[in-house]
């Protein structure tokens, strides 16, 4: 078994861009500001260097995914109590672009954020098959080792070396929520709101006129308020009074 020395300290350069043909929006990491978030939404690192690519270390990504170390025990089904350093893991890195934060016009300059999630129960390994030179070639007097061609080596192969390389697999996914101000959408929202207000008023009138116990009284109140014409249709009393008499009775 062989291990790479301090893979957590390896730095990666990430260059990315976003383009929306319908909204006419375009941006790269050199024209936007961004940040790296952990599992609880806290900012780990900020990016805003307009002259260089984003620099991320594997340690930063592990921290964002909620892993403190590769020496933690792997949850792989065939892990057998081994660590992530021994079995590997899969990290899903999401680049989320947005410009729809609250502002006067509803949009802001383009920005992005990294979020990292470890895919549970998923190890990662790559198998490498290395053909080996046969003993007949090594000790043959007719075909010296220094004169054996690559064709001789691979056509006479009887042995191979299988290397299983475990590591951290990074998969980047891009997404986002982009928008621009549109007067058409604004008018549609206003028209829909006015329609809903009218609908709510109509539903309230129907409930008051046909479903409530004192619907007769509400009908008189809604369609005309003249003294002597509006009567109390209370089921309890069963008597008729003018609106003024009914109001005085309530005040007493």
C-alpha cells in the first residue's frame, strides 16, 4: 500500500463561466464575486480576484462537505471500518449563480457560491492494469531486453500488475437563479393581483348572503342602508326593528 503525502494540501485552480442567451447575461469568475459555504451556510472563503482563477484546496472542500479529515471512518458498504483515505469518496461541488437578491429593481450584479456535498455510501477507486515483461524476454539470449520492442513486450505478456488507486472524486455541477427586470411580468403580476382581490370579494359576498345564519341582515347591509328599511333578521328574537333601533339596542 502506498499513500500520497498530504493530499489535503493540494491546490486546484477553477475557472468557470455562466451565460444566458435569453436574458443576455454573461459572467466568469474574473468578473464576479463568490464564496465557499459550509453545510450550515457559513462562508469559509471569499473569491474576488479579477486577475486569477479561484484557488481551492482539498482541505477547503472537505471542510465545506462536513469532513474534518480523510482519516474518518468510511460509510462504504464494503468499507470494513477503513477510512476515507483508504476507500475514497465522492464530492459533489455545486456552483450556484444568482442575481435575484432583494434590491430596488429586483436584481443585483452576478455572484456565485460553492456548496459541497459528500455522496453517502460511495467509495471511489480507479484500476490501472500494467502489462509486465515475460521472463522469457528478460533472460532470452535471442531477444535482448534492450532490443525488445514495445510490440514484443505486449504480444508476449503473461503477467500484469493491477494497481487500485483510491482517492477523492470531485464532480462539478452548475446551476443558478438568474433574472432581469421585465415590465411585462410586472403588469401580469398586477393584473393577477387585482383579479384575486375581486375574486376574494365575490367569495366573501356569497358566504355572507347565502351561507351565514343572518344572511338576510347582511343582504340588507350590502345592498342598501336606509333607516326603516334594514331590519334585524335575528333568529333568536324573530322581530323586526329599524337599523337605528337595532344599533341602539346593541349599544345598551
